[in-house]
C-alpha cells in the first residue's frame, strides 16, 4: 500500500492512496476526475441559468 501526496499543478493537493497501481494509472485517474469535475461544473452552471 502506498500513500503519497503530490502538490504539482493540476493535482490541487489530492491525497492519493493506491495499492499496486502504476504512476501512469494514477495520472489517468486524476485526469478523469478533473474532466468529471469540469463536466459537473458546466452542468451546475446550466441548471443555475435555467432556474433563474
């Protein structure tokens, strides 16, 4: 089990815990998370505009 904390640009101080995952797999998961957050923010903005 590895627990590490990276504070590079784009990570936003996310604490990552993984077991047996490669650095590339972790980076891919972080990118997917960022995309999901971006999509969620866009959807929230659309709902907010629609509700006003």
